[in-house]
């Protein structure tokens, strides 16, 4: 149904303008008519430049000289603004002659009697009246079509110059319906079993609403998908639309906001009006935090906030008065803590589905999806790839598969091999390998002992992440790297955090033990341990001197506060406690390396010789780890992985290998 109507103002205005300007630019022949006597008088006066004779129509077009034209224009009415806009190619006079032979004889006689007259004559082919009418009609049709295209097609769709003037208040949502079917289904969404189970009920409600309404149930107004970036929130929403086979409106939160006041609210109204007209339907708003941020905060302008007006309109539309309209709003964000509380209450977003990073078996399913289109070698094991990618999101795994295919093609492989995948993981996490980077021998030696220090401590302490690979080949922004395979766990004890901090400080401690001085290469290490120690003291309450107190605000409200949630005296205690934890682990690392200096030297020399060493090289020097018998049976791999995450806090370990 077209509820916008048709505006007749623009067609009428176009026709009026064309009628007004047409006679001056594209109209018919506006030349004045003169007889033969007047023509010959003008000719004898030297005012005629040329005469164009048409034998068939017995007409001639008379063109005056420049001087005669200027004099004629001055005599015309000055109130006509278009009097001097005529085309220079138009005739000044139109002459209807009688007998052509007599006309030419008189013309030649006048020229013979007055040699100063330079008037020339030409002959024109006769023009068919039908051809002239057809030509004029085509010009008019072309002009009208151009105006229609600019004003109605371009501007109506928001494109072209000034297009947003006519569509500024219309929704920018892209509609997927029976004409543009969504092919994505739940089969294309690997993992996310819990999230799929939640949204599957929404699909069932849209398909079989009577099953729920006959028992008194109401359709859920909204479903909020929350989770880290790349975990598949948008893909899950598309799968819901594909399974439900209902109209699906997709747009981003930023599509509502413009520089004009009231546009966002107008687009919200238009979006819900379209969705209700196509009910049952799904509205998906990606990155809803662009408009759903908590109101009344961080607004120092003091004026009318367009974002807040948009949010108010969205709240009104989601609340509504009718419960019989089957329109479900789905939204996705990775910053649920900053959303307005009114948006999160029951009756608007009734369900909040957390889409977490995939577990081991979910990563294997994701690899199964992305490896379907890749020509794989027989050596590729999906279980092995899933184990080597802890902490990877679905988008990260897709990137790994694509990068592995590119590496295989670059190396002219017929199939993508296991080593290609390992190189892809190295490339994504560590950066591009810099084979031509010049490093002085003294710096290379320091880098080797730095990385050997990391490897030694991680091997000799119980709770450190098992080391898989150490390299001194520059990669990305690092001169060397130690790669670990962190244990996937939901809880972390104090001893585990301290052991990991000790291993992280092993690089600087090795420099102190071997060279008796330290360098700036431990920047990444110091940043990591500082954040971990700060999290232990201020977030997790793992410091006995501070006590079981957490200053972490999970609601995200503390970012708007200018002060700290503790006194200056407590701040001094926190600083002292953080320093004590870090220094104790540094001294512990120095002590361990001093006691095993010979093994540290052997490992560093092997690293200088081979540039890349693996787990088996550490076993040759240190022997097997007594407390990790299950890890000693794991095959040695050239791999790289993320550091262990620090639960759901804002202070996390950087997702990168230990660097120097």
C-alpha cells in the first residue's frame, strides 16, 4: 500500500518552467517575418550578412550582421530579461519570397550595383514538418525524463545531489523478504548452542504463534545479543530471519543519527510503521549502543541531544499499546554495560542472550563450516586446529582459514597443509615476519637470552602456560616472541596468576642475570604484569593487605566519575601492594634463573643457532615437566596462541605473545 500519496506540486512546477523557458531556448522559430521589399532595403543598407534559401518551402532565413544585431537589440524592450539570450544560430528574419528566379535576379542586381555589399546566399535542404515535430517532441521527453529521474528516483531513494532532502526522515533499513530471501540458517551457525536454543523459541513463535497465545503467552518484544566482537551475533540474527522466513529489516544504530534535529525519531517511526505493515517481521539493529547509551551522561553541550530523542522514540515504539503485532526487535552490542536501563527492562528487551567466545568443541564446528570451501591436505586435523586456537572468535577462525589459503597459494601448494594453518596463526597474532631486518649481534644475543628467560621460567614453574615455540626472528613489532598454549579455564587462583607473572618477568630477569643490566625490550612484559597485579588488588580481592574488596564497577557507571572510589590513603596502599607483588615475582624469577644459569645458557645458545626452537628442545635441556604428564604426550607444534583471559573485567592481559 502506498500511504505516501503523490505530490503534484513538482510535475506542475516542471511544466510551468519548461513552458516559460521553452520559447526562449527550445521553442519554435521566433524570427520576425519581412517581405521582399523590406529585405532588399535592409540588404542595400548593408545590414544582411547571409540569406539561407529553402527552395521547397519558398522561404528564406535572413541573418543580420553583428552591428545590425546590436542596434536591433537596443531597440527592443529592456523589460524582457531574455531579449539578449537568443541563440546566435537562429535567423533574425523569416522571408517569404514569390518566384525564386525573379528573387535571385534582383539579389544579384543589387550586389552588382553595390560592390560594397558582402551579403552571401546559401541553399538549405527542405525540412519535413513531421521531422521537426518529432525532433521537438524527443527533446521535451528527454528533459521531462531527466527532471523525473533527478527529483523522484534519485532524491526519493536518498541518492544523488540533494537526495536526502526528500528521504531524510525515512528509514535506512534494508529489507529482506520473499523477493530477497536470506539463505542463512542455523546450520550455518556453528557452535553457540546455548544462544541458538534461546532464539529458536523466537523463530517458533513467529511460525506458530497460536501455540503460545492460546495459553496466554505474549510475544517477546526484544532479544538483545551481547558478546565480544566477532562471536557471531549478526550471523545469528540472520539465521533467525532465514529460519522464520519472515520480512527482516536490518540496519545499524548509527543509521538513525544525522546532523538534523528530529531525523532519528522520524526514522524510528518509519521503521516500525514498515515492520507493522509486513507483520510478522523482525527488526535487527546492529551496534545498538550508538543510540542506546544511558541518557543524561557525558552531555556537556546543554542543548537538545538528537541521540537521546532517538532513544526516547525507540523506547516508545517498543513499549507501544498493541500486543497483537508480531514484530520482534533484535539488537546486538558488545557494550551492554553502557545501555540505558529503560531499554533493558522487561517489556522492551525481554531476553538478553550472551554470545561468548567459542569453547573447544565449538571451535571445531566453526572450522568445519569454514573449511568446506578450502582444498585441504590429508594432514589437516580439525581437532588439532581447534586446540591451537584458544580464545579465538568465529571471525578470527574465519580469518585463519582464509589466511592459510592465501599462504598456500603464495607458496604454490596444490592443497592447504597443516603448516599453512600454523603459519597463518603466526601471521595473524604475531604479525608479518621480517626476514630482512638488520639486527646487531649484541642485540640479537640479548633478545635470545630474553626469550630463553621466558621459556625457562615457564618450564620450571607449575602454573605457567606450557610453552610451544620460541623465536628470535623479528615479527610485527617484536624482535622475538615466546608462544604459549594457555589452559582454558573459567577460574584462576592466586598461585596461577603469580606463576604467570613470574614467567612474564623472566625476560627482564634473564637480562639482569646474564648482562647485569636491563633494556627497554620488556615494555610489553611490564605492561602485562602491571595490569595483572592491578586486577589482583583492585578487582579480584586477592591481596591480603587490601582485603576482600573490589573496586570494579560492572555497570560501567564509574567511567563518568571524576574521583576514585577509595581514599588517598587506600590509593597509597594499593600502589605499594602492586609494587610488592611485581617485585616479589621479579626477585623470584632472578633466583630461579640464577640457580639454572647453565641451562639458560644452553637454551639461549641453541636459540642463537636455530633461531626457532620448540618444546622438544626444552625437553632435551630441562627434561619433562613432572606436574604436566598429560601435556608431555601432546605433539610438538609450531603454533601461536592467545594469552589466558582475565574473566570479564576491563583489565585484561593483552592478546599477544610475550614480546621484547
